[in-house]
C-alpha cells in the first residue's frame, strides 16, 4: 500500500502507541481518521479527523471504515484492566476487534494491521522467541489478543483483504504511566529506591513507542500478506540494568530493593529476523536514549502538575 495520499483509520489513535503512529502517518502524507473512546490531548494540533466512540459500536465502526484504504487497529482495553474485568475485555478486545475486521471487509478496505502483544505467546522457553512459537496465553488479556488474531485470519480469508499482525515486546516511552519503566523512573526521580521483583535479573526486550509507530507504518505499506511479526529491539536488558541506566541518566548510583522469590523464567526477547527481512524494520531507539525521553517527559509533567 502506498501510504502517501491514502486514507487510514487508526483505532485507539489517541493512545500511547496510537498517537505517535498518527503523527508518523501524517508525516508520511496520509489522510488520517482516528476512532477513540476519549478525546486525547496527545492529538492536539494534529491535522486528522477525530471520531469519539467505541469499537463495541458496530454501526459506528462501519461508518469509520467507509472510504478508507487501510486500518491500523490499536484500540484495546489494556493489560491490568483486562486481566480483572473479563466481560469488558471480551467486549472491547474480542467483540470490538471482530467489529473492526468485519467492517474492513464490508467496506472493501485494502489492508488491516493488528497490534497484538508478545504476551499472546504465553510462557516460553525459547530465547529468542520466533513468530512460529505456539500461542498459549495463560491470562485473560493475552487470551483476548490471541483470539483477535484468529478472528482477523478468518475474516481476512472470508473477505479477501490483506493483513499483518504485530506482536509488540515490552513497549515503553514518554507518556506511559503503568509498567516497570515509569515505575522505576518515578521512584528514582522522587529520590526513592525502586523495588524489583525477585532478584532483578529477569530480562526483557524493551522497545520504544517511536519504533512501534515505525513498525506499524512499515507493516501497512509492506507487500506481504497474512504474516505475523515480532516488534522489539531484539536485545535483552535485566531489571537491574534498567535501574542502573536510569540512575546513570540522573547521575546517581542506586541500589534497588527486592521482593519475592527470584524469577527463573528465561528472558523474553523477540527474534527480529523476520521483520527485518520482510518489512525492513530495525529498532532505532537505544534503551539509554529512550529512557532519557521518559525522564524528560516525567520531569515536564511534574513541573506542570500533570
């Protein structure tokens, strides 16, 4: 798909990953329509059409898909809420995704890109994780993401449009308020020692939101159909390394505190060979630079009382 001059619908376009994706689309010359449940300050000043509504409203979703060339589906009830509010998670993440994928077919949309999650793999022993690893989620949020992946495959087959699935690794960046990166950063900014689970050796693949936005555009434009892709940096950083990096940025040497039993699970890192070869995607933001962007935003937010 040629992104320039195409009309693209972004569900959840005011969200943490959605907003930088919208900015990237506009910079690439696309006409952008956003469907989001709330009006987001992240979209202020951007030249895009904004529709306020919920993806559980099938009629509204249908009208939003009318006349668009491609859909980037990012709207979601996030992890913490989804793992406890099962009915709401089903309605948004499964039924809502069904509405989006069906409406894409009914409106002759050319291409759909679905933002899934690496947690859909469930517990893994592979290092790194390849895309052909079985999906065996063991919590409700990743189960809804895996279910939506299957719905997309089925409906794309029924309607004949092309699609791609992106499984993000551990996403972080400015504006994030839940997760280990903001938790560690906020504690250190407050002059407090961060508390880590186990012994802090558990490793993750941290990927910046700007890299996720870039991957979204590459997947939308790519001439590949029906493929799933890991979106990650492709490297591992432990929680202890994360604390050390944030401390280095702040000019401090910090000893975290620890709670609970040591975690024996292998590091969760994605094999990024496939997105590199088929999409031309490689993460550009190194962890230290990405953490600096988080610290800057948190300081600005604190100064403004946000």
